[in-house]
């Protein structure tokens, strides 16, 4: 078993694009600080691909994101559970995470919120806490369209270049942008980062809920 290392950060994304939307600026900032990131995606959402796109479209879009971040093959893992099917595989997901606790021993885990009402997101949030509650700091990213409430307990400050890069990463998801999802828009991404920045007198920021903080 590896010793826990605060430089190792595990990012959990129920579907491709969740982590970019929730903490894309933070990921860019952490990579700039040479943190060791391992990014797990549980579903490539084949069911959400528009009709005239190939089934592996969203997986390829995520690989494009990894390329834009210069991630090595060992820095991400992609699983192929079906959309809205993660609750059926709760135990498997827990076992994946428990294995990562041993093999990667992250100091920090960043994943979805317990206040996220998407069933797949909620499963990952719960299993994340079950797996890491006594070993790692755990924070949850914000996806405002999925929350009834969200506590802005922790902020990670961002510079304009981080937010610009976040937007560039999201532009890889052409199959989603084409659906005119407003949360992929520059106006929204900069607007939310500015809002969170204003709350802490910074230029830009991303907000997080704190589940556990261990130092
Ligand atoms: Zn999602």
C-alpha cells in the first residue's frame, strides 16, 4: 500500500465533462503546480450522443481534453457504464475506488456533491465518501443546474488563463455544444467563475463543498 501523498489528487467524473464543468479551472491550476492527477471517468455517455455522431464520440472528446492538458495514459481511466445506470453498479464503483485508495493513495479527492440530484452523480458522491472518508481530504465541485442547494465552503482562486483554458477544454465536447447547453457557454463559464471570485475578492474562482479535510 502506498503512503498518502498530498501531491496526489484523484478527480472523479461520473460522465465525461462533469469534472471539466465543475472544476476544470482547478484541474488546469493543479497541473500547473505539478500535482499528480489521476482522473476517473465512469461513463462515456454513449446514449447521449446525437444521432448522426458515432457511439464513441464523447470518449474521443474526452481524449481530446486529455491531449489538451498533456496528460499521459497513466493519468486517466475511462469506464463505460451506461448513463443513469451507475446506481446498478454501486458496489463495483466502490470496489474501483477502494482499489484506488490502495494503488494511488490520494491526499485529495475531488468529486460530485451529495447535493447533486443526478442519480449517477449522487452514486459517485456516496461511494467516494464511503471509500475515502478516513484516508483523504474530500471536496465536491459545483454543477449549479443539478443542485437545489450548494454550500460555497471552499474556494480555489483562478486566473483568467485558467478559466480560458477551462473553456477551451469544454470546446472539445462538440457533441454537447451542438445541443446548445447554456452551461457550455463562455458567458456562463466566465460568469460563474467571476461570481465565485467576487465572493472572496479574487478575480475568478471555483467553489467547493468540503466533505473532509485532513492535513
Ligand atoms: Zn454527469
